[in-house]
C-alpha cells in the first residue's frame, strides 16, 4: 500500500506543470447496468476491452454510489449535487418515483444543474441520451443549462403500446409514440430503439469535434441496457455476446466508450479531458438472481429498484491521462452527487452557496492525494420518501421499520431488529453484526434521525426540502405537423 501511495505522489509531482486551460468533462451514464456487469468489476461474461483500457489507464472507484435505486431520483441527484429528497424528485402523487410521459412534474427550474454551473464558466454544454427529469417544455434540458439536447425525454420502455396497456392510470391512454427530440422539438416518433446507442455515440463524437477548441461538458446518459426485459443493440452487436440482449447492449456500450476515448486522443484532448463512466443504479436481475439475463450486481447483495447494495453501489471509472494516475483503485465512499461540486471546482468556479448541497469535491480522491478519505460522515438510502438505511465508514445499518414497501433483505416480513453489515469484510451483506456492535447501531440510528429531520421520512416533511417543478396542463410530446 505504501508503494502504491508513493507511486501516486511521484505521478502527481511529474504532472505539476499542468495545462492551465479549463478541462473538458464527459459524464457517461448507463441505465440499470450492474456492479458486476463489466470486466473491470469482475464480469467474466461480457467483453469490455475499452472499459478495461479505461480502468488500466485511470481509476476504479469501488465504493461509488448512485443515490437511488431507480432512474429519475438518481439522475436528479447527479445533476444537482443533492439527494432527490432534497430537490423534490424522489416521488410524486401521480407517477410515484419515476416520471412517466405527460407528467405535470419535473426538476424545478430554480435548481442549478452541473450544466448551468459550467455554462456560467464559459462551457459548451450538451446532453445526448435519456433525460427523464420532466418531458414538459419547462423541464427540458435546454431550460436546465444545456445548450442542446438530442435524445428521449424519458425511458425508452415508456412507449405508446405500454401506455395503452396501463390505460387511464398515469394518463397512459395519451402516451405518444416514443419521441426522439432535438432541443425542444420531436424529430422522430417512434424512434428505433436498436439504433439509440449508435446514434447517441455519433452525436457525441460530432459535439466533441465541433467544440475541440473550447471547454465543453458532454453528458451522455445512455438508454441501455435499460428497463426492458430484452435490451436493444445495433446490428453489429445483436446476437454476438454470450449473454443474449443484455450482453449485446453492454458490449455496444463498451464500443461506444472506446470511440469516444479514441476521438479524444485523435484530437489531442485526452490530457485536457476528464471522462467519468458509471451507471444510474444497479441491475434489476432476473426472477432467478443466479441468471445473468438481466444483469449482475455481484458480489454485492440484492437487485436494482431496492435499497440493497446491489441497487445503490455502481461501477465507476475516472479517466484523465496526465492527471489521474493509471491503474488506481479508490475504496473510499463517493457518490454521483459529488460530480456537481467537483467539476465546478475543476473548472475554476464554486458550487452555488445559496442552497443546501449534499455532494462534495472529490478531487483529492480522484488525484490520489496523500491521506485523502471519503468526505461523507453518513450516506443515506431512501426508498421514495422512506429512509431505509444509513452508511458510515464500512458500516451499513438497515433501520427497523413499522411499515414499508418490499424490504431488500426481509421481503414481505417486518424487520423488528436492526440489520448491520460491514461492507468491507462482508461484501455480500450475509451476516448481521448488530448483536455484537450495539454501540455502532446506536450511532447510526442517531445519524438516521438527523436525516429524517433534514430530508424527511414517510409522512414527515424534512426541514430542508425543496419542491419539484409542476405545470398545470401537461401535453404529450409529438412530431409537429407542418
């Protein structure tokens, strides 16, 4: 360990004459991709040579967290640097915790996103891919700091056919064909979902080419492997993996990442660009958890859409040749909420000081500064508006609950005793350590109460919560006739 630290210090010393220009940022966010779905994090099923390269040349973060087990709240946290419960994007009366088409809700226009922060510092900004923070004009990316948008306003499984099946619920009968949007206009509907990864990649490459000579922020939230039981992939990848559609889509995502890294190298931008690759939450898993057909969160416990480790902890790789030492591994807790303050500071700015943020500047972790540790006193696991668990250091405590939706460890039974896991020595969360560590249980229960006061708990508003955006007359996004 000392030798590795010495190597990192030498690397930083060798990079002291860093270019003073503002760095570029690329955040690649996969959808529902699990902790164990790529080779750098243990997969022996999916071929991910470009991610292997990225990890070899960069840094793996092995205790990196999304802040929700599902799409909308996770994406809200990434962009705002705050828990979804703080910005009102964790649940709503009509849709629940994931926004559906024609929803009256969305990320409040007063929230400040990464894109708004960076655009104020002179950056070109774009989002290419899945938005899922409101499909009404007031909530679209172009109203949230992005110069441009190319993609779908919500999940690719929210199609007109699905809407017809659910009927009147959530206005399903009015859902339009899946729209592909450019800025605030639908340019195609329905879009061919098999082509999404390829088209998003080409758009990303064009954006990099067009902005090579100025600082840029590219947010690339892919649609795949996604929420459907059979993910989509282009002709070149369909049927080529050893794990059916799920594997096909992951191997295409790896190809996409390689195209982007190669473009940066070709343009001489690799030493001026931080690429951060991760997922919005863990894999949903098949009915039989041993089957890899809908992803793997191994060696972590549990499936996506819950508060288990397999839902919240996600693979993450940071790549920045010349700034991030190659081949590193960071075991410190960090989260998607940290991207907002970290990128803002790297760009020469300061995060907004007029509101509560929950993320931290993790530059010291990325650059392996001596004695760098996780900036989190505690990290909270919520299911919608209900606090389920809290982590501090290696310890994760599931708090006892009187009533709850399906519990990741107990299912439909009521846990009357706290569950305590050491996430370092017990990676799979197999042994309840609460009986022999009552003092740790008490300490984490006190932290849980702090979260309830600040962020709320089921039926109990938090002192520092902000509202979502709401419109009165939501309309479907349709191709405009001329």
